[in-house]
């Protein structure tokens, strides 16, 4: 229970390597994928967690090994959070930048294509913000966290709207 099957430093290195790989993979998925989890995302996360666990623990199944891994992952996450907050280049590397999807009432189709965002999905998000038409929007931004901020044009009036709890949902038709 308390005896490690491999050296403690190997558990630390394995944990950091898996953490880095997962951050890289999730970063590639983009804003829409991590903006809100669907049932499919939850299943994927559980399967990935189950698949990477042996890569972190190796032959070790001790309680002490598990505690070392937990402390390593939490410490790594905290260190990266502090680095993101204080070091601009780390922030740019780890966080997606906002993407303008509507400017002056017109869809920014090239930007939407880069984000794999359809007009239908974006229109749904605008309706959730209370806008009937893209022409009522001065600016709409797909934020780094997957939410959409909307600034109405002068005709539509009203304040800028940002609803962080209303994430853009990725709906896949099978």
C-alpha cells in the first residue's frame, strides 16, 4: 500500500507529461469543444482518463503513488495558472484568443470557418442573446471559453451582452 513500484520522480515525470499532452490535445480542439461538455464529451473524457491512467502510474498501484500523482497534477495546474496570469507569452500559448464572428452586422465567414462554426450555430447563439437578425449586431465575439459576447448596433440599442453560462453548443448530426 505504501511501497512504490517505481521511483517517485518517475511518477512525477509521467504525470506532467500526460498533463502536458492533454492540454495540447484540448488546445487543438479549440474553443467550441471545451466551451460546454455534451454527453459525448463526458464519455470521451471518462474514456481518455481511463486510457491515460496506466501511462501515469506505470506498474505502480500503491496509495502513495496515487497521492504523488494527485499532488503533482494539482501543483502543475496551479503553477500553469499562475504563469498564465503573470507571463503574457504563456497566456498566449495556453489560451485561445477571442474571434470576431460578426462585425457591422455581417458574418465573418473566414473566421467562422477557422473556428468550425456554422451560421446556424451562430444564429442560435444570437437568438439566445435576444437578437433576431445579424444586422442588429455591431460585434459578436466567440470568446476563449466558448461563450459569445454580443454588442448591439445603434438601431438595436441596449447594452452589450455577454452570457458566460450560455455556451455555444456543438451539435453533430449523425
